C-alpha cells in the first residue's frame, strides 16, 4: 500500500466508527470477540478494518491463527486514536460542566510528598467550598505518574520537575524548593547553631534507597561536599514511615523545605542549621501540550498557584 497524504479525501474516508473498531480488535485480540463487544457481525468488523487500512495506506493488523495484533502502523494510530476519543469524552464532560465547573471531576497525579503537602490542602479547601466536586489522585514516584499523564489517566501532574520537559509536555514552575537536613525537634542536634555535614555521618539516617531517582540527588548532597553518603540505618520508600521515624527525635533525613511548611508549619521536626550544597528543586505542574483541561482542573490549578504563591516569593 502507498501512504495517502492528509487531505479532504482522506478526512472523508477516516471514520470514528472504524477507529473504534480498531481499538476494540486490539483490546480483544480477535475479530470475533470485537464483533461481540460492539454487538455487530464479524464481516462488519473486517470491512471496517479494511476501510481504515485503505484510508491510511498501511496494514494496521497482523493476522494469524492465534488471533490479531497491531502492526507498528496500527500501534501509532491506536495511540493517536486513544487521544482523539479521550478529547471527545472530555469535550462532552466540559459541555456538561461548563455551566457549573464546581460540580466537575479532577484527575490529579502527584508524588507522595506533593500529594501530602500541596494536593491535600487544596482538596480540603475546594471540597469545603464546592461539595459536589470530585477528586481522583494518583500518587507515587515521578515516572509512573508521568506515564499516567501520557496515558491521559490524569489531567496534570505536580512534582519535582526534571531538567527539561518531555516533547509532549508543558512545564509550569510554581516555586523553587531547598533541600534541608531534618531531624526531630527534640534532638540535641536541632539546637546547635553551627554544624557541618561531615559531623553527621555516624548519626542514624533514614532515607529512600540511594540507587533510585530521588535517592540519587540525596546522595549527591554528600558528594558535593566531598563525602560519601552515610550508611543508612533505615532505607524506606514510604514517605509516611520516614516522617514517623523523625518524630522519635533520633533519625536524620534529607528532604525539601516544603515538607516543613505545608500543609501546615510543622513543630515536631526541624531543619538543622547547616547549608548543604545542592541546587534548588523546581516544583511545578506538568500538562500535555495541546490538551484541553477541564474547567474543574483549571480551578484546581489556580488554587494550587494561590497556595504556593508565598513559597514562590521566598517566604
């Protein structure tokens, strides 16, 4: 088959129904199962696929005795087709909610720390003011929540931004955060006015695994001072567990200053009086380029900006 250029003829031949059929076949792995799923006949399924292949100019499915699976061309069209149907669904929801966005639904992705410090207080404020709003939060490490954004399972992500945005992403920096060494407020170290990072190597440390994404920049804090990272007493990915151990007033960790300020200023833990050599961390919002956000999502993001504005001013 020869590729057909994008023109009026191609647009007339591409039909959403045929694209829906392709997605059903890819999901079920069978023409017959797709026919049952869509409540139609198998010949109708075969014709829809043939019409779609003729429209794009390339084979979209590989057929064998074991069933069917998308070709590389088919996988590309499925990726874009999923985005098309998502935008259509979002459009219908936007139309329904346009007269009252405060009754809308927001799908948010955030790292655990950001979910606890930024997302939680914004949800509390908005849900009190607009009881009919609904919130779905996906939290975890940056990689899976960005994958959820790419799959359009969340509308935006709030996390520590990388060096540069992805090709399909738009970044908005909310504020720059500092890394600090933290311990329980009753730890004698918290009362010392002068202290060096080298003095703390033999203290009990609790941090995320140092060979992971977050652990690597924590380890770099020590290496920037000419030190090897300390032997960890506790290695834990759980944000909650690390916070609980700090309240024993024995353990130390490296975290962001944000964690001490939001959702409320903490008094049970304290940043030590030492300056560590580490770049400030950009915290921001990631969205997909050319994707329309729902009115409710726009309202949520505006509330996030208002909450973090004092941090952006360095307060």
